[in-house]
């Protein structure tokens, strides 16, 4: 009986996180580009991937990473698995980090946000520009990567408290 309750709790958590991921994708692709003063929009799917791994562990981080990667592969790339690979790695590694760092450590969250954004942006730069012999690294870093990293960091700081509060409420509920 207790095992069934635990399974139902896990499925419900993944369903709620899946709905939030779809909502984040819609927000990231439709509303964020319309804000006129933003040079880059925050990567909400990256935030969802690393925060779910960091708060809930590697299995949830892996699931959300797969989901975010598949959504981005379907809508943005011709080859399947391009974004899935990096998002799976980010979700899983942040889930492993969950075992060694307290969840409420905001300074470590900032380090995670910056490092995950750097990893994702370097991955995109290397596969899309460097290997094809296009684009200057300095130009790409200053005009594309850095604004994206800063926006993702700001969103991470703002939304982390909400995510942490939701998890603590979930823990109290069950």
C-alpha cells in the first residue's frame, strides 16, 4: 500500500513538472522574444532541467532533460538528439550534485546557472559555428552567450525560491 502511494506521488510530480515544462517552453518561445529591452531571452527550459535535477535528484533531472531536449529537437533542429543529449547530461549531472550540496544554497545555484548556461552555449557554438568554420568566438560570446547567461541567471535567482517553496509544500503534503 505504501509502495503504491509512493509511485502515485512520483507520477503526479512528473506530470506536474511536465505541464510546467510545456508552459515554460510556450513562455520562452512566444512571450520572452517580445520584450523589447531584452537582447537575449532567458532559457527557461535550461532552468527547468537543472533545477529539477538539483532539487529532486538525477532521475527527475534526467526525465525533465529528456523532455526539454525532445521539445527543442522537434521545434528547432533537423537532427533528433542534438538538444536531447546536452539536456540529459545537464539534468543528470545536476541531480548527482543534489547529493552533495544543500538545496537552499543560493550562491551555489548561481554557480550552477552560470556553468550550465556556459556548457549549453559552448556546445551550441562548437557544433553550429566552430566546426563549420563560421563565426568569431569573441563576437558570439559577447553578443549571444553572455546576454543569455545573464538572463538565465536572473531568472534562476527569481524562480528558484518559487521552485524550492513548491518542493517544500510537496514534502509537507505527502
